[in-house]
C-alpha cells in the first residue's frame, strides 16, 4: 500500500531567461547542487539550477538513507532531496528542467549551451553533475539493458516479483539494493569479485542475516545469457577460473560510478579517472568555475559531503563575484 | 479511507493552483466494478485509492472538476478507454489524449499537477523547435510511457509525452503504471522504466532529453528527421 500512497508533490520549475546574466548557474539538482542553491538563494544571488532528469540526483533512488545527520530513523532519499529542493526554492533558487551540453568562458562571463533554453549566461558556475553508474562490463550489456539488466533497483524491482535476481557489486549501493530487492524477488545472489564486502558493517550484518540473500564470492561477470531478455549470468571465479551459470531473470548492477564531467572536458583539469580537480575552495582550474559532490576528485562520495561541498562552493563563488564586481568598478 | 494527501502538501498545491490555473480543467476518471472486462486482478485494490487521490486533489481548486464514469460502456467507447483505471486530463489544449492508466501516485503525482496547469493555461514548456517539428505529425500517433510510482526518472518521460499531446492533438500521450498492468507491460517486454513505445514500432528505455525524445517520436510517426 505504502508504495503507491507515498505521494511526491515536487516543486515548480521555470524556464531559463537567455536575456539576463545570472549570478550563479548550478548544474545538477542532486544534494550538492541543491545545497549550493539554498546558500545562493539566501545570499539573494540570482540563481539557476539546471536538472536534466529529476531533482534529487542519485540518492533519489535510495529508499533508506541512514547516515545523513538529523534523521535518527533514517529517511528515504527522495524525501530528503524533496526537502532540500523546497528549501532552495523557498530562498529563491530557480530550477530549470534542462540539460547543459557545454560550458564556455568568454571574458568574465560563462556561457552555457543548453538542450532547450539556448545559451544562458552567468558570472559563476557550480558543477554538481554527480556521477552515473558504471555499465556492466560484458559484451551483451547493450542488448540486455532494460531487458533484465537494470541500474535502478527501486525503479525496476517490481518487475522481478518471485524471481531470482543477481546484484553485481559489493559496496554500499550493491548491498542496499540487494536488501531492497528481497522485498520482491524470491532469491537475490550477490556477485562480488572479492571474498568480502566493501559495504559498511551495518549493511553487511543486515544482508548476512537475510535468508533470501546468497553470495557468489570471488566472481566477475563474463556473459549475459538469454533470448530476448536476461535468462542467466555467466560468472568466472577469479581464483579458480571456474565458470558458473547463474539462472537469474534480472541483473542489478552497482559496481561504481563514472563522473559526469563531459561538459567541462578540455576546459578544466580532471584527474586520470575523469573527476574534476578542485582546491579547498572547491574552485577548479578555471576561475569562477566550481565543482562539488560526486563529480569532484574527493575521497568520500556521500550526500553529506556533497552538501558540504555545495556550501563551500557557493561561499567561494559569492566571494569571486564580489571581487569581480570590485575590479569592474 | 484515511486522507492520502498530507496537510502541508495540500496547502502547497492550493497555493500553486490559485496562482497558476486560468481556465477550468476536468479530470475524467473511468472505473469498473470488480470483475469488469478492463480491470486486471492486479489492480482492483488500487482503484479506491485512485479515486480518493483525485477527489482530494480537485477539492483544492474551484477550477477543477472530477467526473467519474463507472461501468459506463458508452463513455468508455467515446474516450477509447483500453484499461481501468483510466484518467483523462481535459483542458484548453487537450482532447481525450492526455491519459493515465493506473494510479497517478508516487513520483507521477507531480506529473499530474504539471499537466493540470498546462491544460488550464493552454501552454507547454516544450522548446519552440520541438513545437514546430511536432506540427509535422498529421496522423494518429500514440506514445506509451511505462512507469512505476517509485521511479524518479519517469515523470520527465511522462510529461514530455503529455506535453507533446497538448501541442498536437493527433498525438496521444499515455502513462501506464506497470505494476497494475503486467500483461500490457509484458507485451512490450518492459523490465525497466521508463520505457517509451511510439506507434508500436519505435521504443526506447530510460529518460531521454527533449531533442532525442522528439527524434524518436518523429521516427515512430513515420517522419524523416530534418536537420
Ligand atoms: C542506490 C544508492 C544508494 C546510496 N546511498 C547513500 C546513502 O545511504 N548515504 C549517502 O550519503 N550516500 C548514498 N549514496 C551516494 C549519494 O547518492 C551521492 O554521493 C550523492 O547523491 C552525490 O550528490 P551530487 O549532488 O554530487 O550528485 P548526484 O546525486 O549524482 O546529482 C547530480 C545531478 O546532476 C544532474 N546532471 C548531470 N549532468 C547534467 C547536465 N549536463 N545538465 C543538467 N543536469 C545534469 C543529474 O541528472 C543528477 O540529478 C547512494 C547512491 C546510490 C546510487
């Protein structure tokens, strides 16, 4: 019942105005971008937040966030970011449902090329584009994506009622997904390339206690088998070389993320994995261009760190703008 | 039944509607009694909730009305109802072509709010280029969007279909709640949402940006893509 009486109202979106110059353009409405939006709004800066999908970012697909301070019973990711969104809008940030395709700096102004709002100009830019899941590295990935291979457990779990599914990965996301999937599937097999999990202990304990969750240790995915949809996952034991065919109807993949840094490729300095390098002010190698959250070269990628980054970046951006105006005068 | 909308959400929606709505919008809901030919065994439990949400919603603005047709074969025919529940958003720029099969709940509730505003004002936020391209579609074109209420990426796909339907009434924009219609979903091999099917011949999975979405719709409608 709860599943469909859980109603999300959302916030109003607006169109970007290509005739004015915004103070701060934030790209991405995940926890990082929304927090920057809250701070910018409170500073009464003219602020836009671009979002290509739906506000909330990656955490919106998590049904239970247990490590964000202030919610002792935990909170669903969507509920948490809904609140952040309301808070940002309350202070005047405007959310634009559009994708930014490219960023250029002309003199002291940034020009953002968008999918449907034309060119939008701003004095400072905060990149909060987060990361996307790494695709399952098998030759059949494209063929079976959406036909049994999924990257969103909360979205697609319902299609696997009373079925057997595999979860590939051993980190927090994989184990949280496995636990969530037991509400639907009859059996969940966690396929992990090591002999122990990387996920936090609290999640591990919950998974080990769950009778529906089985583990396929030391195993990597080799092939997805099936006619028109997933019917099995062939895995190889990295120690023995032995191959096993797991009979599964679905494969949920959580083996890490790739940064969404394409829009600034060639403009700012990235690390070898494509994450954006910043200094402690969250400023990139381009003055006035800041980066926060999962897209940033950072040791920990979480909601709380993305939010912290958002606050610092906005503070730095505001100083940058003040300085700019001072010089111009 | 307990109220489904929270008080603070009601207040938000009331304010939103009072500042945004212009002309009247009619929500037309089709229901059937248990055992009806268009109810599935999976969704009869959802029907009272669907009706309740909509009742609560229309009470938040005097510009909104809810018409319920229950077991009404004639009206079902007139609207081209395929399954129950079916909800039509009837306003300035729609003509029985902005449709929700199954409960507009979870993340899809926000789609419904936005649809109501657009239908009341007779406008959409599609880009000028998209609007112009959509004019080329002159024959009936159906966009099916399969969703689950817990999918945060789905409302964008639904809204794009509905906005396109509002811009060109040859287009039917159809949301289908996959949990309630497993057979319908199976017919199109839906294992991940959002899944979009255009005229039964072009389909894609995942949330696409407006321009790529448009390209698929034009392709599905048999139009050559001009650059
Ligand atoms: C299943 C799952 C469970 C998790 N559980 C937890 C947890 O319990 N606790 C925790 O702290 N963290 C958790 N995380 C990690 C957490 O979700 C991320 O660290 C956090 O969301 C990062 O926030 P962000 O704002 O940097 O980026 P994201 O959340 O990735 O948001 C980026 C946003 O930018 C948008 N975007 C990207 N490119 C563009 C563009 N060009 N134009 C416009 N918009 C764009 C995207 O659509 C997205 O909405 C989890 C992650 C997953 C996937």
